C-alpha cells in the first residue's frame, strides 16, 4: 500500500520521517488535567473500598462511583483542546475517541449493560486507530512486532469469547481492535506503554466479566488505574508528536535557530 499524505491540518512529519522536536516537560494544562483525573480516580476507588467494607451508605456510594466515571477522561480531552489539538486532524480524532470512551465509562456504569460499554469502546478505539494511522510506519504495527500484538489479541479474544455467550462476537471484535490500536500507538515510549496498559486494563475487565470472579475493589483498582494511565500516556504521546502546548519562539530565538541550522 502506498503511504498517504498527512491529514489536513496535521504536520507533514506525522506521516513520514522523524518525530518533531518536543517541548520539555508536560505542559501545564495537561499537568492540571492529570491531577484532576488522579483525584477523581482516587475518590472512585475510595467509594469502591468503602462499599466492599460495608462502610457508609452503599446506595450513595454507588451513585458517587457512577458520577465519577464521567470525570476520568474528560479533563485530559479538555487539556488537549486547550493546547491546540483541534487544529490538527489527528488531534480532533483523538479527542473524539476520548469522548467516546467517556460515553462507555459513564453509560456502561449507569446502565450496567456490557453491550453498551463494548459498543462505545469499539467505536472509541476505532477513533484512536484513525488518529494513529498517519504514523503507522513509525509504529510496531508496521513490522514484525504486529504479529505479537495479533497473537495477544487472538488469545485474549478466544479466552474471553468462551465465556461471553451471546456477546462472543462483539468481544472478539473488541479484542482485535484493541490489539490493533496498541500496535499503532507503539510509536514512542508513552504510546507503547499506553497501549500495553489499555490491553491490560481491558483484559482484566473481560476476565472479571466473563471468566472468573474478581472481587471488587481489586478489579476496580487494577482496571481503572491501568485505564486512566493509558489515557494519560496516549495523550502525552499525542502532545509530543504534535508539539502541543509549546510557546511560539521569540523573534531573536527564531533568528538564532535559523543561524545555527545553516
């Protein structure tokens, strides 16, 4: 297949060539978002622990958990928008995918319907795949490494589908899409780790839903910590690739850069 050009609004370096220079450190909007996510995650896990211990009003704690599920990903999406992600096609797809995952989080928790959760997350991960497609040649998806991801996806799909009953086909599709996204995300260290954590999070979730009984809050701790970390790392990878949040260089600095590059 011949490589396609970069999407409209995206830097040309996304499709081919080395990654652009990145800003040092994590931009302030993303740092703030990660603090908010950590607080929401901690509150959610505290509610799960109290429910498991039989402490407090279980009904109110369950309501709080469901509401907090809506707060895990949106702060990251808002930070990406604030840093200029919407100026790039891949950034827009990433934000849309993150919001679709939020629907899976919130509606899945509110309805308790596994099919709702799977449906939203399949579409969300397809959004991530579209966002990552321009950089496919720099990822593990464009080489022998994709075989390992394919094997992991097939094995996970087989194990989970065996206990999924009528949801076997959606579970298989979800596992394969997730493995593909993880391979496409393996462009840099942040993306590689984020993809692996996505796989780990959903594998534990699937095992708890279809295969074995994993007690809460243990399942919540493993699944949500891995999931939130994956979302944060994928956002960091996007920020680095697009150079989001970097301040424009001053005129003297730009002139000096041009002089030293000659």
